[in-house]
C-alpha cells in the first residue's frame, strides 16, 4: 500500500507540473492557445544564478538563442516571438495550428551546469459563427414540439445549454441529441417559454448563441 501511494504521488506531481524525467526546469500544465492570438511559455523555477546561454526550441528547430547578452531569433519566427531574460518566458504571437507541439528550454549556468525542461502547446481554431435555429411556427402548450439546433465552426470540445441563465437539464420532455448540439422539447409547456443559450467551448475560446421561445396557451 505504501509503494502504491508513493507511485500515485509521483505521477500526480508529474502531471501537475509537466515535468519530464531527468529535467530540471519545470512548467505548469500544458499550454493552450487560439489561432491568431498569443501564448506565454515560462518555467516555474527559473535559475537564480548567472546564465551564460539560453535556447528555446520547437521540436528540433531553435526558435531563439541568447548568449553573452546577444539574442538571435530564427528568421521563421521574426516578429512573432519575444523573450524575458529574467523569467526565461517565451511569448509566441500570431499562433497557427502548426505551432502545436513540444517546446524545449535549455540554459547553461556560469558554473557550467546545463538545465533543461519541456512543455507542450496545443493551438485550437477559435470558435465562431455560433447560432441557434429554432421553430418558426406558433407553439401551443400541450400540443406542439420544439427543436432547437446549434451550429458553429472551430474545434468544439464541449457544448453547454442554459435557459434563462440556468442550466438546462434533460427530462422526459427535454431530450438532447447524442452530440449535445440540439435539444427537443415535446410537448411544450408554458414554462418552456424563455431565452435559450448554447455555448460552444474549447480550451482556447468560447462563443454563445441565444434563441427565445414563446409558448402560447391552448384557449
């Protein structure tokens, strides 16, 4: 039991700090970014001693190098990166889907010791053009059915429905599609009147669309 607890603790620490075996520089959890936006990659434990050289790389491609106070930027990253010598933070700007992958930081200290660390970045397309399509016909309580369908572009990792700013939950009358992108209400009741909201999310962006339903009484 003690061995299992120690193993669990070790795995938990690795997952929390993104630290790879044998690495000295630790990073927080993997970073997420949106196409066209910026992201900052920074170790949580930059060395406090004098640094002779610093290298940031994407896979096997050097992004930026700093040696003896001289900074060299890969032409492919010109005008897209900035570097903070104090925190060793690398800022990537105008992100593209091709920026997703593993980033490596390596520093050489004045004492001759080399410290390394790795982190990962996942770039997502920004969610856009989210809209709700609902019934156009007159809805009568107890007789009509209502279907509300959502649409949008981008990589969608979750879909959330609300009604009048409260979570919309399934019931024997309210049924969600398997992908959660549409909802069917049958038969409708007067209490179903209100504003419906659907939010598309991914780790880098979100967008919400709204649609109002009016349920008429059967008179």
